[in-house]
């Protein structure tokens, strides 16, 4: 175990840091007296003590973590912290460990799928905790830790590379990795505050505004109401949500540069942002026309309103719903689920393979077509004006292959348990892409509580696989990783 002592030391420090996130629902519970005070006291103490024990036990392990340590660190964080995060659900709501862990994993991975009903009547602190998990998980607790751990003698570059989503993980916004993490979090907090104000202006209560801003910026889709945004039935609230979902669906690095330079020019030079917006706009208009043509809504304006909100919500892997779009003609919800597989940008809080990989895959396919026609011609794959190195192209191709293998394998596993094809396939797509609702028995008007324990654990694994972008998790699961 001394081989991974620095990892366990860092894990202890991150666990102690995570314990501090329990203070917000703990304080709220005492203020509103919602009956959950004792639960938060116990969970806070347990989480803090466990983290302290790990840190104290391996306090002398101060070497810099290598690449292998970084992979293990990320996987441990995203499997251990949900266990602590699940405790308030178990102790206060009395649900099973499987359901509680699912809820916590769904929050931290920003999936937004839930097994809970009666959200309107949950203790306020429980609802706040659910949404805080999404917000913290959105940017990644590890990125937050990187801004602090260097002060405590632990370098963070390897953790940052393993955690950051997207194919080009070596790109830095500032010379120091800690400065990068701090800058991203400052921007993240600032935009979240703007989102809170926007929701309050549009008509939400302060509590609803805070909770929904957390899940909007984390693209997690949790809501304080069973009817999600259908509860508010407000075009103004939906408009605010659309704006901030689109912001969160684009690269936060681009936002960081735009804010620091006081210019929107970085967005003009970001190829992902352009394609992301084009895909969303075309899909919104196309589905609105499709819904109106099928007489789902009597007026084009109404069709456009519901199409805009729900398409953007699913395309950005948020998972909100203003209506039960599962009742629309099948093409529309299936197209929306297709969008969630690739639309969001690398460096965003969204899931899926990311727009950067989708563009590289498309351009690689197009290059092979040109090669078939002109075998002697030299064609390079470019993105953002730069030639993509062959190493990145090979990595993206491998990722695309493993992405499809994961979807098919996990879908077959759920089919083996007796689920119907629609429920099994869309549950896995929604889980791997960290989107939330699927179709069939796990549609937007239902919850994942219909699944049995084994099916739930399959979806938990799928959420973790998607959040860690497949290879981070698979690397740790290979025998070669554990050989000296």
C-alpha cells in the first residue's frame, strides 16, 4: 500500500475538503429546522474523520504523483466521495444503499437521473445537497483541489490531466496549473451567481433560484419539483435556463479567456462553439417544425418554445423537461438523445464524446474518402486552424470505438436482465452521456426507481464510465496497471 501512499494522502485531504461542502445543507437545516440536523452532524463528522485518518496515516508520503497515481486518484475520488454523499439520503430518507449511491453518483457526475419522488416535499437541506453535488461535480472537485493542494505540498498536474474532459488535455490557460484551476473556478462561481440572479428576476424563489442555478451550471438537471420546469410553466424562466445551459455547454476555458480579455473574440476562434451553436439552433428549429407539422402544438410559437427548452436541455446533457417529450413522435426524443452524445464542448460540464472529438472523427472520415478518390494526395486533419497530430487522431478513434462498445455492451447487459429495448438502450445512453432521463420506463415523467438493484448498479457504472471519459476508468481496471 506504500506504493500508493501519496494517492491515499491526497484522497484524505480531498475527503476533508469534501466534508466542508456539507456545511451548507447543515446550516440550512438548522435555520429552517427541517429535521435533518442530526443526520448532517453525523455525516459531516464521519466524512471529516475518515479524511483526516487517511491524511494522518500517510502524512509523510510527499513525493510528486506520477501518471499512474493520477489515474488512480481520479477513480478513487469519483467512487469514494459518492459513498459519503449518499449518507444523508440513506439516513434521512430511509432509502437503500444502492438508491442512495445512485442519487449521489448521479449528482456528482452531473447526470441528473433520480430515484426519488415527492421532490416538492423533501427537506430543504436534502434538495440543496442534491443540487450542490451537481454544482461541485460540474467543474470537478479535483480541479478545485488542485487550486489548494499545491499549498499543502502536493502537485496536481497529473490529476488535472486525468480529470479534464476532452481530447487535448495538455492545453493550459495560464502558466501554472493551480492558476488555471483557480481561474476556471472563479469564472464558474461568477456565472453561477449571474444565473441565480437571472432565475430570481424571472420569477423563481431565492431557494429555487440557487438550486436550479447549481444544476444548470453543472448541467445536471436536478430539480426541486417532480414536474421539473413544467412546475413553473414560465417562458421567462425557460429563457434564462436556455442561455445559461448554452454557456455551460461550451468550453469554460474559452469563457475564461473571454472574461480575462474582455472580448468575445475567443468564441469566434473556437470551432467547437460555432458548431455547438449551429447544431443546437438547427435542431431547435427543425424539431419545432416537425412538432407543428404533426399537430403536437397548435401554434408555431408554442412549438418553438417547447422545442428550444427541451432540445437545448438534452443536447447539453442537462436533462430538464418542461413537458413530457417522450409523448412526442419518436423521431424528436431520439434525435435529442443523439445530440447529447456529441454536442457539448470539451472543457464544459457536459457529457458525451464532445464536439471536438466529433469534429475530428468527421474530418478523419472525410480524409479517408478523399484518399480513396485521390490516393497520392496529401490531406491533413485540421481543427481550429491547427493540424491535429496523428497521436490525437488515433486516440480519438480508439475513444469512439470504446464509446460504441460501451453503449452496446451495457445495453445488452440490461436487456439480459429483462428490460425492454427502448428502456435499456436509452437508460445507458443517458447514463454514459451523463444526461439523466431516457425513454420508456426511465423517461422524463418517471424515475430510475423502476430498475432493480443490479440494473441500477449497471447505470451507476455507466455514469462513472461517462464522467471519467471511459479510458480513465478502464486504465485502472486493467491488470497491467497494477503491475510494478
